[in-house]
């Protein structure tokens, strides 16, 4: 009886800790939206790259603790912090103002804007910045573009289009009443239900992992 009671208490304590952590995270999103999204994106992008290296070494049956490229997660952290988080924040904010929800076919128009304009441009930017962070020349950039851009864009369209339709049109915008909160549209990583938060955080890390494995930017 005592072990079972201790287990229940431990689970309750862990649940309370997670709820407090989530509440604190959402508060930071309200107070410092761009900085919080940038830090989240940087951390999860680095995590995705690290996991990609571990998976690749496991597939090759190498010792995972040896020869890990610490610069890989660092590059992804830099890209996530300075580019993914801030650019996504302002893009969704711009889209919310440019295509309000009350215009005809708003959901379809937003999806087309994201899939046909933002996704290719963002992927091109990703290739360019990663090539720069790797200190490689334009010849290497051109080679990776020819080899990887179109397959990566196709993967993006096939895998993420249904999820992006949900993210763009059905993930609720969180508008705070606090006087310290700037009352603007916040879509990326600002959901109300915790399950949606987990989905979006996992999406960021998994996308980083996929890019690391398939594009050679590990």
C-alpha cells in the first residue's frame, strides 16, 4: 500500500510541476513573445540535429558517444534562435492581418501563401544560412541546392501541408488581458490546449531532425 501511495504522490507532484512550468512558459510568451519563441526554436532545432546525429551513428553501428559534431547543434541553435523563431512570428502576424479570417476562403488563401511562398523562400534561406555557418563557398551552396532543395520542398509539402492547414486555421490565437502584454496575434507556439503546444514543439524538433538527416547539414 505504501509504495502505491508514494507513486501516486510522486505522479501528482510531477503533474503539478509540469503545470507550473507550462504556466510560466505561457507567461513568458505573453510578456516576451519573440524572445521566447526564438529561444524555444533554437533549443528544439539543436535537439533535432543532435538526435539526427545519434540516429545516423546508430544506423552505421558506430559508438554514439564518439565523434559527435558539436558544431551541428550549435549551427541549428543559431538558425532557430535568430531566424526560425522571429521570422515565423512575424510571418504569421502579417498573414493574420493580410488575410483576416472573415474574408472568403481565408483558410485556403493562408495555406497557399504558406505553402507556395513562405515554405520555398524559408527553405532557400535555410540552405543559404547553413552553408554560411559551415563556412563553405557558393559552389558548395549551389551543389546542395541542386541536390537537396527540390526533394526537401516536396517532403515539406507532402508531410506538413495537412498539419499546417490545422495550425494556420484552427490553432487559437492567444490574446492576453495583462497590461504588460502586447495585444497582437500570436500563433506559433502560443496555443491554449497543452496537447497543441506539445505538437508544435515536437514539430519544430522533428523538422530539424529530418533536415539534418536528409540534407547533409548535420
